[in-house]
C-alpha cells in the first residue's frame, strides 16, 4: 500500500491589489465595516487586460509546484482542477492546464465543490496514488471571482469578501507509511444549497432567456449568500470535521502543529482557533490580504505557510473547509 505526500507547492495571485478604500468609490461601505465583519483589508482582482483566467493562474501555480517538487511537467500522470469559476461553461479547465503545460495526453478531472473543492480534489488524488494507479498528481485550486461580482451597494455583502488567485500541489507516491496524507473526510448537506449559491445562468435559464429578460432587478446572475446562516453552520461543521480527522488518527487538538482553514472569514477562523485552544503559531490565516479565494484559499495559504518556514518535516498539518453545497471536508497530514 502506497502513501501520498505533498512533494511540491506553488501559488499565484494577480498583481492588482484592491483595498477596502478602493471599494468605497463604487459602493456604500468602509474599511472599518469590512474589517469588522470579515477581517479583510485587501484582495487581488484580475486586471482583464492581463489575460489571466482560472486556467492560466492555475498553470502558473502548477509550474511553481512542479519545479519545487523537482519534477518536469511530463512527470505528471493526472490533473485534478477545483474551481467554481471555470474559463468556459464547458469544457473544464483541467484540460486547459494539460495543454498549457504541454503535457502528454493524461487524464484531467474537474471538481465543483466550491470552498471544499481543493480538499475534495486532494482526497481523490490520494486514493488514486494509494491504489497505485498514478505516481504524481497535480491538484489545483483556482478562482476568478471578480469578473462575476455585483460591484454596487446592493451586492456589497458578497463583493467585499471575494478575491482571485490560484494554488497548486504535486501529490506524489511514497513508501513511507508514517508520513503523508493520513486521512481525508468529506461531507455534504444539499438541503441548504440555495443559502450560498449562484442560481443563474444555468441550463434551465439559458442564453436566449438571459438576453430576452434583461431585468435589472434580477439578481440571480450574481452570487447570493445568507451570511448569518452560513456563518452559524460553518463554525459547527469546521469543528466537527477537524475533530473527526483527529479522532480517526488518535490525535488531540494540541497535537496540531499547523491548521490551514479555508479562508472564508477571519472571524470564523478565530472562533475555531479559540474553540480548539490553538495558539497563533498553530493557525495560518491570510484572508486579510487576499479575501476569500474559494477553492484556491487553502493551497495559497499552505504555499505561503510553507514558504515562511511555518510547516516543517514531521509536523502534523490539518486542513479544513466549509462552503457552498453545503459541503465540508478535512485532511490530516504528517508532513
């Protein structure tokens, strides 16, 4: 039985920084209001003139991860790409990354689990490696939120939160049973699907309907979030899925060397940190600088934490996410 280890990590964020003060120019908000509710100070939004898209950002992050792993693109056997904002309605961006990296005709899988997407993708890749099917799998989380946000006072509850960016890891086969991904844990509760959703466009509200309706009061084409409802569920599910990972492997919260939570809201992360009684050096947050980058948030945070030397060999690392679906997930890793 093989184990799977993260062999390389990389991330990419657009150069264009959008501060809370910048948002005041086109919506009724303030730096104080945003920081108080989310902890966010700034985020990265793609400058459309650069040509950045989810696939290209994912490719840039992937190139760094592959280089850090000491591999070449042709060493990659399979691609898993997590996003809620693909370049096209179809096909998905996994195949675009395969093309952009110039890799031979390997398989590419797209994952649509939003905020939990990266951990879902990591879990899929982990199973492929443990069964011996693949040796090196590229797992990417990449999001282009800014192009689809309602940049007005009406949409501020969502718009101030989200940012653009990408992160990637190379998951590789290992025979060291004491290190690597120990377990992953995946959950969903679809009855709350519409509490955090983008209802249209969809196959039942296709292009001809969009073009003929042209209703300025129709907000279904922008993301919707029932903020308080999502927050209450998030703090519960985050704790549950972290404890599930720890208990399955015989650990306690104090054994965690580094917790990488999905960067949904700094207040959620702080609540979980307090609940688990973890110190500031045991939790990594970067939502203050990047906002919520959905499927990209965990790999970006993981990449930064590793770059800064906050994750060392032998550390117990826990990643956890909660988001639209509702879906939630965790992964426990012995680094």
